C-alpha cells in the first residue's frame, strides 16, 4: 500500500511521457486523475493507521544490496504520515492551479510534477538511509526543471542557485550517512536509532546532516536561495517549495538528528536557538521592506520556519508537537498565499505591491479568502497557525524563558508585514484601469482554496485529531532524544 501511494505518481508520469501524445488537455487530465487517486489512497493509509502505536506501520522490506546492508525499507509513523497526507493534498491543487497559467510544454510540466510527488512522498516514507538519500537527491531534478523552464525571466539563475545550495549541503549529508552506516553496520534508520555513537562522532555527524537540513529548512544564513526560487518559480512551484520542500529539512532533524544523535542535538540547542531567533526577527524585518508579493511571503516563510526549529529543539512534548503541527499549518497557509498571488498575477502579470490597491472593490470573494489566510498567518485565535505557535511558545518557555520572549517578538513583526501587505493590496482606492477591470475568482479558483480553508478552521477550532496522530510517535521520539547515549564530556575538547 505504501509503495503504491509513493510510486503511483511516477507511474503516471511514465505513462504520460511514453504513452500520451503531446496533447495539453489530455496531459492535464492524466496528471489531475493521478494526483487525485494518490490523495484518496493516502486517506486509506490514514484510515488504517493505529494512532496509539509509536512504531512504524505499513512496513515493507525487500533486500536491495544485502552485502552492504542496504534494503528497500518503507514505513510511516505519526511524524511522517501528516507530511505524506499534506503532499498528496497539495499536488492536485497545484495541477488545478496550473490549468490555464501553464501553456507551453504542458506535458513536460505535468511529468515533472508527478515525478516530484513520488520522490517527495518517498522521502517521508523511506526507512533506509541510502533509499532516503536517493529520493532526497532525485527530488532536485524535477524542481530544478520546474523553476528553470517554466519560471520567470531570471529562472535559470534561480534554478541553479536552488540546485547548488541544496547539492552542496547534500554532499556533507552523504558523508555522514556513509559513516553512520559503516560504523553501525546497517543503513536501517530504526536500527541506527539504537546505536550509541561516540560523542565526538555524534558532533561531526550532526554537523554533516545539519549542512543539508539547514539549507532545506532554510535556516539563516543559508536561506538566500529561497526568495529567488519563489519569485521565479511558477505559482504551483512556489506552493510546493513552501508547502512541502521546506518541511523536508525540519523532518530530517526529527527523523535523524534527534533520535540517532541525541547527545549532539542537545549540545547544539543554543546554536539552533540562536540561528532560529535571527531568522524569526531578521527575515521578518526584511519582509517589511519587500516590494514584491512573492518575496514578502518567501521571507515570511523563513521567519515562520524559525519557530518550527525552536519547537523541535525544545526537547519537550509541547514544542515538538507544536513544531510538527506548525509545519503542516505553514504548508496550508503559505500554499494558500502563493495561490492568491498567482490569481492576480495571471490577471495583471505583476507582483509589485505598488501596482495593486483597492482589490476588495473589484474582487470581494478574493478579498475574503485573502483575509482568512492573512489572519491565519499572523496567528489569530480560531485559525490553525495559532495552535501551532501557541504550542511552540509553550515548549520554548519550558526550555528557555528568554528564547520564548524573543521569539514572541516575531509574532508582532509578522502581524506588521502581513497586515501592511493586506492593506496595500486590498484596501484604498482603485489605483489603475487594470485593477478596475479585474474579475473576481472563478469557480475553478475557489475550488483550489476550499480544502485549505477547511483545514485553517478545522485545526484552529479542533486540533485534537491532528495531534492524536503524532502524539505516540512524539512520545517515543522524546524517549530517544532524552536518552543520554554516551555523555558530553568531550565537548570542550572539540571546540
């Protein structure tokens, strides 16, 4: 079942590439049907998932390279399943969002999106380090093509910057993976969680993994690829970048750094907190200065992910569950905001904030949807982001009162730049004939937002079902992360 959910989109991509003539409309429908089928299959995973169990479920194991301890090993737990579901939900939305905006090489575009879906879901399901790394790297290819072929005027520069930043970090991660695999005698991720690596080795392994995960989150100061990639990517590409790809870095910390390298993870907590606080405050201030809608939302993503990393390294139930939930929340809200930018970009072919103004007079339904996602982004009670941020700040307060207070300033700055953007775009007088001629959202566009809006209020008012999925797995992760494997006596000698 898990392999079917993972590789059904790739099968659809191969069928589309080899078996369908270059007919744009047929390509769109094949991609839509494939992504919808994947989403409904992912719901089957949820229906049969035992939320009371912390172990990996839907396990699949097939010998691959047994002489080297490499196995095709797949499984999900309460930490990875939400991201499988989020990926499966966002993909058909992205296909629909591209229905009219992508007119050139439609077949190639849909093939790239389907391949991307398989690789990303595979990253969240892989329980063998080599399989994980292959899927992690494979994801770069379709994303590189989506930015480089269907992006804006500086798309080639942005695509190469995205590719090189991610690849540079991944080389160090590969070295760390090989060291862990050969020292531990296995590349099985669950097995490696029980192996007590020496503390000095944990530190260097942590830094090797950190190089890759920090770029993907992205953490300050290795975040500069993200605004360029967002600005140049097509709308659906930006949705996947913000909604899914950023979560892969934080997921890496959850799956590998905390349970496999717990001593080093605790040792680096002050370092992680410092970088996270800089990201929260600095990138929020940078967002206030942006003139491009996409760049503002891109910098806000870096700021929001700073909250996530604080929650994950708080080493308590509230912080971890808040961090995981906020990753899902950010995927929903940032995805919705980028879709909103795409709606007006398709009509006016500009993202410059100064060109808008008074949109609420011409597009009242659009304005209401924009308001809901804006309120969620700033953490208004009753919306999904409030729950995640509240839990993160609670966990941060238990870990360090000073960190919690400093992080809370990011909420104020976040409200400042989001409300400023909302005011400039939606309110005031109609500034141009272009705005005066705009038509409100179509039925197809409303359909894009409905599932995301449902999640905004469902999680905001009743988050228990979502927290229940992850609760047992988070408790198990905390046991692993809080277990002192080898101590930290040699820390001073290393630095």
